[in-house]
C-alpha cells in the first residue's frame, strides 16, 4: 500500500516522534511510506530515520498563521467552540488554502491510506475527510484525562471540537483500553487501542546491584518528580543505603535542586541532564519510579521493563492497565509522597530478581515488530487491502 503519515516532525525528541518513526520504519519493509511533516525544524536525527527510505514533504505554516492557530486554541480553552460553533474551530484552524494543499497532495499522490499520527494531523485530515475519497485514520497520543481533565491541560474545553471532527475518520488509534472506551462513549469516535512500542534491543539489563531508584523524563509538573524528591526525603530517614537518580531537563529542574538542597540530600539524589541513552541509565539502576500525575501511555515504563527494572508507579489508569497483577510493580496513591515512600520501602523488601525476570518477559509484548504488526493489520482492514 501507499500510505501517508502526517505529523509534526520525526527529527526531534518526543514520544510521538519516537513512535511515528518506529512504526514508519517497520511498515516501510512492506509498504511505500510517505511522511508529510508540518515543521521543517530539525534537532538531529534521534530516531535514525533514513531519508532514502521515505518520501518526505513539508507543509509549514507561516508565522502569522501560527499566531492565529495559537489564538484559536486559546479561545477554545474558554469554551467558545461548543454547540453549533464546534465546526468553526476546524474552519479557523485549517483555512481553505491549507485544505486545498492537503486535498491536492493526497489526490495527486494517490494514497491508499492517510494517517494523522498526532492530534493536529488527525484534526486536519478530519476537516477534509468528507471531500476526499480516501480512507483515513487518526491517532490520539494522550489520555482523555490528559486532554480534558483540568484547566491547565492543553485541550481544556476542546471536547466538542474533537467530537465534531474526529468521528469523520474511519478509525482513531488511542493508547489504552480505558481511552478506547472514553473517547468512544463520550465523543462518538470510532477508536481502536494499540499500545506504544519500545525499540530497545535488550543489550543492557540491570544487575540489581546498585541500590538505586531512577526516574526519567521531562522536569515538568505532570511528571511528578517533585513528589519523588519529597518521598525520598521521607524514605531516607529510615534507609541509609539506597540512592535516587533523576534524569531529564525542563522548567522545574531548579525547583528540584532547591528541594534536594533544603533536605540536605545532595549526596544521595543525583540530577542528570537529558540523555537519549536510556538503556545506560536504566541498566545502572534497580527500580524505576514512574511518578506522572497523568499520562497517555508513558513509554518509559515499557523501556524500563525491557531493561529488567521493577517499577513503582502512581496509580493512574494507564499504569494500572499495564502493570497491575503482574508481579512487576508496586503502586502508590497518585500525588501522595508519604505513600510513595511506603512503596519504596515495600518494593526493596521484595524479590527484585524475580520481579526483574517477569518484567523482561512482559516487555516483549511491546517490541516494535509486534506493535507495528497491529498497526499493519488495522491499516489493511481500513484500506480494504
């Protein structure tokens, strides 16, 4: 088949960039994959895209149009695009010139299938679906709660916007069973859940000999590293052997440094800069701490499992769906540092070697070839090929 992926970019770090690159590379073994990227910005090639394997085109908005787009998004967070005004959002976000380009691009290339691999791409193809006779699939990379759960979320009050456009698509991929149900029941979107894939090669496995917790990700509020530091401060009062390592950069990193210094834990908590060599960090640790306040999937969970790490996880829906009752994780009440400290004590008293073996075995359900096979079957079903 001739398939077009529409997404922001594959040439920078990020969860969507990683999974779109992974799936595109796997499916290019069987199909002709085109990439339509909406940003020309490149930050290297972190996911090793061989540009000779793909036809890559770009459609980047002008600075003026980006300002308009951001303004429309802000207006949407105030609840303006509801009721009969819900359809106005697509008309203001995707102006006729932009839609004419996309229609011509799809028709001239004679694609068998078009895939919006992020929300913006999904909304864009949804806005022209009724005028283009090509099967189309969208993809939502975050959870229902992540999008709509609170005023500080990026898509606050966008429910009717999503509900007026995305149901036009043949199918929309979401990242969990819980979201498959929520988006379907609440917004009438034809959903299919497919978990994210990891592409680590099982070359570096923890030896469980360092007595170290590790947390990894962007230093932002929703990742919850502030809770991890507070919990470790409580844990460290009774435990003098274990240490904590936090890997990542972001706006809250100075706050973490202040907390660590105020607790006099600089000798036991290490802050490291972002690294794309996640296997090195995971294999050097003994337990992974997944502290997100909310999350669509959290690929780092699966990457940690693939390095043999048992997990301490906040009890949000996706962690319970992935990890519960598998003997590989200890849960704590979300945003509760006292309960996280308890979980730290509990997990280090368990048989970490046995948990590690189970983690490794389970992680193989998320390898790139297995996840790509699910996308491949979905694409064939929708395209009728």
